[in-house]
C-alpha cells in the first residue's frame, strides 16, 4: 500500500503541462489504434487463408453469414445485388490487428443515395460509430496483438508524459528555454518540412513525367505514407500529397528505351506491366530498378525469344511476382529464372512447357506459387502441344 500511495503522490505532483501532453497523446493514440475502417484492412473472403489470423477472420465471416446465396433485385430499373447478403468485417488495432468482428447486417436492400459534399466527413473512420468496437454478431481476439497494442499505447503515452515532465523540471519552469531547446525544435520542424517538401517535389516530378510519356501508358497512384498517419487522419484520401504513382501500365505499341527510362524515373513505382512490342534492351533498364511486381506480355514481339534467354537479369531481392507471356519460353528459361530470383509468385501464359515439367518445377521450388495458363491443347499434353514445344526448342537450339 505504501508503494501505491507514493506512486499516487508522484502523479499528483506532475506539472499541468505533463497532464495535457498525456491526455492529448492518449487521444491521438486511441484514434490511431482502436477504430476500424482503414480501407486496406478489410478482409477479403475470396483470398485463401495463409495465417492463423486469416483463419479467425474467415471464421467470423462464416459465423455471421446471413444467407448462403446472394439475392438480386431491381431498384429504379437497375439490376443490383443485395449488398447485405455478405457481412461487414471490421478489424481493429495498430501496429497489428487485435480484434476482428462482424457488424449486424440489414435484412433488406436500401438504395444508396449520392453522398453530399457536407457529409464527406462521414468517411473519416473515427467519426462513424460502426467503426468503434461497440457491437458485433461474431468476433475474435488475438491475445498477442492485443498486448502489443496496449504496450504501444502505454509506452507512447507514458513516454511523452515522462519526457515532458523531465524537460519542465530540468529547466526549472515552463517558460525557461535554452539554446539547445530551440535547436531541437528547429530540427524537428526542418525534418517535417523537408519530408513534406520531398513529397511535393515528387508530385511535381510525376506530373512532368506523365506529360512527357506517351499516351499508351496508364498510371495508378497509391498511398505511400505511414499507416498510422492515415489512421489518424481517418481517411487516406484526405492526404493527397502522399499519393504517388506506384503502378505503370504500357498497353500497346512499340516501347522505346527513352520512354522506359522516363517511367523508371518515377521514385515510388513498384509495379510495371509491359505489353505488345517490348525490346530486348528493356531488360537492361529493368535490371537497374528493384520492382516488386513485373509483367511482360509480348507474344508478338520480335525480341521475345531473346528476352526469354536473359530473364536472369531480372534477379534482385525485391521482385516478388512476375507475369510472363513470351514466344518460345521453354522450361530451361523458367528454371534459370527461379534459380536466380527469390520470387513468391510466377504466372506464365502459354509457355512452351509440358505439364510434367511444370509439376517438377513446383516440387523443386515449393516456396514459389507457380500458375500456368495454357491453351486447351497444352493442358492435356496433346500431340499438337508436343509438336509446338519441340519446334520451339529447336528454334532456340535445344534438342
């Protein structure tokens, strides 16, 4: 009891500024950790369960499924699926989700009216009651992640209060500043302004590249700032300066080296899709940029066989997914690629590879998800498929 009394006595002696910092930090951390609604954390029931938490989310989804078959109705002459046939799954927690729950669903379809401008704030996650864990038809808790979130909340809040109290007592008062305090404040402000200016400069660079690029390119932006900032803002769309191009698509036509260099100059591009006429020199440029996802679909390109021979140039640790559709792509090309890279997914379109060879590649590389999409004749190892494979191997100089 004496220790508890001494601890309470210390809390009573805290400076008012320390209490203000603790309360404000507690509110901020609560808005970051507790509410759901952050759009990237919605559970996708169509994806397979890969972790224990995915299984818990799927269990909540199945337990709260109201109807096994989705219903469709006609509203104002428009054919619509019943949106309430599937339960709404919410996940809570940062930096890891500690709670998943399903909210009650409505029995009948209600038309969605246009959202007025004055009601845009309803999209902010922490302004909607449904995003707070107040009710649920089914739920699961991750004990380890719950302790982690509590630890983060307590650590940040208590740390901010302790630092404030130490600073006030060390200075002997609230309004006694030293040169080092001003330097520290100026450093923090400079870092924030520099970070903001960097994203603003990148935004201008992206606009210039879009203007210079050929119209055969499509660009897709994405949010690239920290997740906690988007959770605090409640909606990442309210942070437009932190949206940058992460995905570029070349639809058709000949791809020039200058155009490819221009696109690879985008600082945040992580996914690149190249279609139609892709030159062999493209591999040299792609090798200089560590992409996460790459798609090359050039079955009619003259350099497609040469590209297939040099796929090992794409070996870098960040490449996780690769989609290929190339003329005369044989098993030796695929095997060399898998041995040189750390891919997680490999998707092949109409390769000159036998079904047994694909099964062997899957056995040799169990950590790689290999998906192959053939024409019908290749799926059954028909005579026509074998003839096409033999001809492709002969063209490449293989027996």
